C-alpha cells in the first residue's frame, strides 16, 4: 500500500517558512539527490495556499497528480489537478489503495495537522536546516494533538542539514496522547 509521507524542510526552531512565507533560507545541499527523492512520488497533497504558491511560480511537474484540499477553489481545468472540498480521509484512503508511488504531503502545516489528526500520515520526514528563524509558519500549528513518532532513519550532511525520518505511531486513545508501537496505516 502507498504511504502518505510529510516530507519537508524546516528550521531548527520548527518553522517551514519565514514570517512573510519566505523560504530563501532553505539550502539546496548538493549532497542530497533531490531528483531521486522527487521520483519516489507520483501524487502530491496540498492545501490552497501551497497550491497557489506553486501555480504562481509556474511550476508544472510532469507525471505528478496534484490533489488540492480547499473549500474555496473551483474545479481546475488542468487535468493533473484535482480539487477536493470535502472530507480528506476517504480521498486519501482511495489514493493509498490505488497502485502507484508514495504520496507526498507537500507544504502546509494546517493540512499536515488535519491529516495527522485523521490518521492519514504514515511518515514525517524532515530536512532540518541549520538556521533559527525566530518566527514564521510552524511545521505543526496550534492547537494540535500529541502524537508519538518512531525514528526510522537519519543522516547528517557537511552543510549541517540533518535528514530525519519518523514513522507516525497509531494513537491508542484520542484523549490520553498514548501511542502504540504500530506505525499508522
């Protein structure tokens, strides 16, 4: 079964973008094979703001399906973009059941929070950039439930970037914040 992987860059103090949404602080380390990482996915999940930023850049990623969760966007004329205004859980379950590569939860902390709460996220994969922004858009905005993670891999680079991969553990109770040792499905 395909996995939903929240793969992102964040500052050491937990921000995914600066106070004005800037991401010029993200180092493109030549030791990291971005092409190989990108090739692991054929579907990207994103919220409206992330999608609008991607569109503003004029980005088009051949072979990638965009699934955009938004209550305000209208259906897209672009065949690679699917706009979803309802509950993301059945959409994600449908995508995970289809054949294909893994699914990249791309951008937005608010979408990450809602997907995490719904049990839709399988891994959290951070490229921790050695910078303290002191403010900005948090990786996991408040309010958020406590979730336990299990470290599955890590790698440090000469640039100071550290790649961390965690499996999201299933919550055993919505109220107690406890988690089992079983990764989310």
